[in-house]
């Protein structure tokens, strides 16, 4: 009896299966005949037209009735996602934000949405589709615009700093040049007042025997009374004579200077007087004074007598 039941159930099952198969092939035939593809929004899963799985899911088994839902499984949270309705049997793998390429997570991957990456701080990406970020440039000469996630730092140009530098260098060079020319000029035309005695001894040797009378006034103006007294005293004028001139012109120091110089010049005579005057002032270490007097006389000689100037040089 038992085997009869077994056979019966087998037969029954077989007939059911056969039924469903025949029904399926009948449907498939219908779809093929009337509509070879599934209607809009449905997909062909085996013999049937199925609905897609929801976002966040993947298809596990096709539907078993036309227009029905397939069996769907959720995507693995944090690893996979499916952002649209789909009938794919695989979820998509979540993207990985590669720190090596300057990326970091903006939003984590969910079952329905892929990871969103952004540039790490101090990285930027200006490509329309960003696959990696580049490190922001660091500026040596100051920042014009800060780095953003979509644009690199904009630096001040070194050139602009050079412009600033030139503002200092050019006047500096100009000053040096002027100083150089001035010193050269002084070396050529005058004795440096601070330079050694060798120069100061040499120069008066070239001085012509000019008539100093016409310059006494100028010389007196350049010198103080004490300087004049010291000079005449050292150049052979007696204290008696100095005192006499002083007493004759007690209130007039300018006159004293002029008379002292005139007396000295008369006593000395024209020959070598100019040289003696300059030499004497240099011996008194009044180099600048000697230079001034020489300059006055030299200028006068040059103005009036070009030939004399040539001799001097
Ligand atoms: C399903 O996903 C596949 C890729 O996995 C894609 O080609 C297809 O367009 C998607 N279909 C729908 C309906 O989103
Ligand atoms: C993403 O998830 C991780 C843990 O999985 C968490 O540490 C991190 O803060 C999350 N990031 C964001 C941007 O939500």
C-alpha cells in the first residue's frame, strides 16, 4: 500500500510540475508571440518578465510569475551598494578613497549610495572627473589665494619681490657709483684731507708762485684768528709783531687776520709763499682748510689762465 502512495504522490507531483511547465511555456509563447521583450520597467528573468529589485538590493532569484518580484537580497552594508532599481545579481563594490592619492571619505558608503570621496586638506583636484588629488603648492613668497579643494594655491610671484628688491638695489648702486666718482674726483684733484702725510707733502711741490695778495682776503675768511696766528708764528713772524697787529685792531679780528697774513707774505716774498702756506696748514693738520684754500686759488687760476692750469697738471 505504501508504495502505491509513493507512486501516487510522485505522479501527482509530476503532473503538477508538468502543469506549471506547460503553463510557463504557454506564457512564454504568448510573450514571444505578442511581445518578444518585456514591457517597460520589467526585465526578462528566464521565462518571465520580472520587476527589478529595489535600490540597496541585488537579485537572488528571478520571479516565477510574469510581472512578479524576483527574490532580492540586500547589499552588504559598508562594502556594496546598489543606487538604482536593478536586476543585477551583484551589488556594486563601494569605492575606496585612497589617502595615497590625497583622497578621504566625504560620505561613507551605504547600501543605496556609493562612497563619496573628497580631497584631503591641503590637496586639490581641478579635473572635471576627479580620480586623485594633488598636493597644494606651498608658496615661498606669500599667498595670493588659498588652496581650495578644487583649485591650487596661487602664490605671489618671486618677480614681484624682485621688483621690491630692485627698489633698494638701484638706489644703492647709484649711491655707490656717485661715491666712487666723487672719491676718484677727489683723488685726482685734491689731497684727501684724512690721508697720510706723504700725499700732503707731495702736493704743495706742484704749486705755482702765485701772487697771494689777491687771495689774502679769501684766505683770511677761511681761517680762524687762532689758525692764522699759529701759522704766522710757525713761519717766522715774531710775537712782538703779532701783538702789535693785535693791539692795532683790537675789535676787528677779521682785520687782524688780514694784516697778519699780509705781514707774513711781505716778509716771506712771493717765491714759494703759496707752497709754504699750504704745506704749513697741512703740517698743522688743517688738511680740509688747505684743500679749500687750494681750491679757491686753483679755480681762480683756471678761470684766468688756462696755461697755468696745464702746468699744474
Ligand atoms: C543595472 O546595473 C547594470 C550594471 O550593473 C547597469 O548596466 C544597468 O543599467 C542597471 N539597470 C538599471 C535598470 O538600473
Ligand atoms: C565612515 O565610517 C567610519 C567607520 O566605518 C567612521 O570612522 C567615519 O567617521 C565615517 N566617516 C564619515 C565621513 O561619516
